[in-house]
């Protein structure tokens, strides 16, 4: 018998509700009508922290199962110990309160972002309408009944929320937008553009997370002399494998600094070791077949690329320009990387604003400061290997909770 059996599927029935004559699926929380009369709460209120801690205690054990293991990071993140630490580090005022009703649109390519969106909004003290896709429902469906059952004990002590689903063609997004105090949209460029056009109250604050890309900077000489280089590669493997590179913070391109064509053999060995690290991960986040199909798509679309390494879970191509990174992005997934050979790190030419840069090996404080002074206009995050996928209160340059809350002076 499994130590953590599947929850009963009978409790996951999704009721159909109506708001102004428009149907929607209520996944968890309150009916929409209640959200429009709900009140705000202080930022990082104790009941909200306790609510998510209770979710963590019940859902984290389920992530022992292989198919749910990718979601363990979120349930570990929402422990009360970590949330209290975030509150202390962020120095929020005790007079900070929620701005008001927040409309959240979550992406389907990374279902876990929907839970982070709910977390940040409720921590801000704002009621939350969270629209999710059928893909997200399928991926997270076992957790929603648990969250809903826990919510019954906190219904009157935390901001109200509605996790709902409805077709993209529904006018519900427009109707909710007219009544909300903030909009948090995780999606592609087209989604952000469409929602930005919708009418909203004059004081409404928007945070849009459109299509983004990320990269890595690798200094092979420094990596070889670093302590525990295999551990660095193992951590970097997670940055690539998690969510099949569909997360905006997952590296798609590698800049090999202080490198030339004379280092191609060493670069090949680097990718060979990286492929072994991806293969050794407990959970395979994509298949060799998906890796191959993505590689074929990439090479057929861009014949100017020069293939270098073709392994089981990783395939790489050389490009002599960074101008095409944004064009190549839609074709790179399932372990497909492009790379370029760069001279000195002082002469990098970033032709794209990167969401995250992963540094291998991670430089010391002085080197990071020099890098920031020169390239701060070209990235939002500079992280260690293994931290690319880690969510934070600051994302894409936005302080999420501060944006959708307000400080009351008294």
C-alpha cells in the first residue's frame, strides 16, 4: 500500500455558478458575488500565514508521489516559518493593508504559478479572484479539495478568494476588471495586451508578467577549479529540467565567457556532464522523445544553427549572434539550449532583457557588484545554479505585495 494514497476523486466535483448570467467553474473558495463585497486585511496577517501553513502540512506529504513531486517546492515555501521570515526581511509596516479586490490571471504553461499568485495576493491582504485554465486544474486538481476544506476554518479571518475557470471568450474578465483594485496577469504578450485594454477603476494597479527569457553565464575555467563542480551542475540541471524550460526563469541560452573555438571540446564535455545530471534526477520532467522533437523543430526552423551535443535529455546548438535569442525562444524547450562563445565578461552584448541570469560558478560579492554596475539594465535576477525556478516576492522587477497593498498613515 502506498504511504500517501490518492485523495478521493469524489470530493473534486466542480460546481457551476453564475455571475450576471455568465457561467464559471468554482474550483475553490467563494462564489464571485461574495468577492465584490469582501473586506481587506493587514499585510502578512497571522491567519493567512496559518492558513497556508495548514495547506503545507496536508499537501506536502502528497508530493512524495513521483507525479506530484514538482509541486513540493511551493508547499515547502508556504510553511509558517518561511512566511514569517519573508515578512521580517521585507520590513512591511504594520499599517500596510490590502488595496482591494485583485483579479489574477495565471498561466497554463507553469501551473504552480497560480498557487504563488494566490499566496502573494492573500498575503497582501487583498481578496483574490484567480482564473485558472483546464490544464492547471488537471495538474493541481488533487490539491484544490484539500485547500477548500482548510478554508472552511479561515473563511472569516482571511481575505476572501475565488479560484475559478471559464473560457477565454467569456466576458467575465471584463466584468471583474471593471470592479477590481488591482490586476496580476501571468501570461503571454497577447494576454497582457488584451487585458490591458479592458476598462478598470482609475486607481487600479496592474502587474503584467508577459513573455520573458532567461540565460546562463558559464566560466568553464572557474567552474573546473571551483569546489564541488558536480554539485553545481546537478543544481543547474534542475533549472533546465523543471517545467521543461517553459518557466520564464529557466535558461534557454548559455554565454560561455572567456571561451573560444579552442574550447569546444571542453564545452562538449560540459554538456555531456549536464545531460547525465538531468538524467539522474529522481523525476523525469520530459521524455527523450520530446527532447528530440523539440530539437528537430529548432533545427528545421533555423538552419543557421550548428548542432554540437545530442544526448538523452539535452541537445545544444551553437549560434554566433545573440540577436536571434527572442526569435528562437518558442522553439527551445524540453532540454534544448543554444550557446555562444564570448570573450571577456566585460564585453558581453545583451540584446535582450533577461528575466533571470544563472551564474556558473556564482561570483563573489565584489564581482557581482561589478557585473551589476555594468549590466543592470539587462536583467532582473542574478542567481546561483538551482535557484532559477525559485519564486520570490520580487519577480520581473516587481515588488508584488507592495504593489497590491497600501500603507495607512495614522
